[in-house]
C-alpha cells in the first residue's frame, strides 16, 4: 500500500495515530474514544468490539487491571481516497499491570478511517499479534 492522497490528509491521519498513542500512554479513555467513529470495529485476537459504546466498556475492563502503558506506532502506509483512508502501522506496547506483571507486545494494525466533520477517526482497526512477552 503506497502513501497516497494529499499531504494535509496524510498529516491529519498521522495526528490521529498520535492522539491515539497519547491517550493510551495517559490512560485517557475519553481521548482514546474520540479517535473512533461512532460506528466502528476493533478486531483483535481477543475478539471483536463493535461501536463506540462497546469500546468504552472494553477500555474500562482493560484498564481495571492496567497500571500504566507505553504505546508506540510506526505508520508504514496511508492511502486516502476522498473522505476514506486505509493505513497500516506496526506498534509496540508495554504495559505494567496492577498485579506487577509486565506485558510486552509487538503487532500490526490494518486500519480504516473516515473524515467526520473535518476530523479523521478510525472506523476499523484490525490488530495482528506478531510477538508477545509475558511473565513466566
């Protein structure tokens, strides 16, 4: 997948990834949810979550056990057509859980986004796990 579309749109989509990472780092569920369109799908090895309301519940469940998280993404493709975009990013997540565990993950996101009222939001994020390191 190439980098296509206007520089302005590609920059705005990169900023969407930045907002998402900042929200994950800060444990800010409200800012994280703002990165998603109302009708959305988060597809992970743990299952699918549909719609922003269900994402809010999923965030609360995840963060009930997480103390802190680091989240880094490298965007490797963005393809913009009008108000829709497809993109790919590789990510590194490191989380410390309230029970003292450290979990380290490397994976790939294949994403779809849409522009809503001038702001880019994720409509679909499909996460594929590449590596995971958990305590023994």
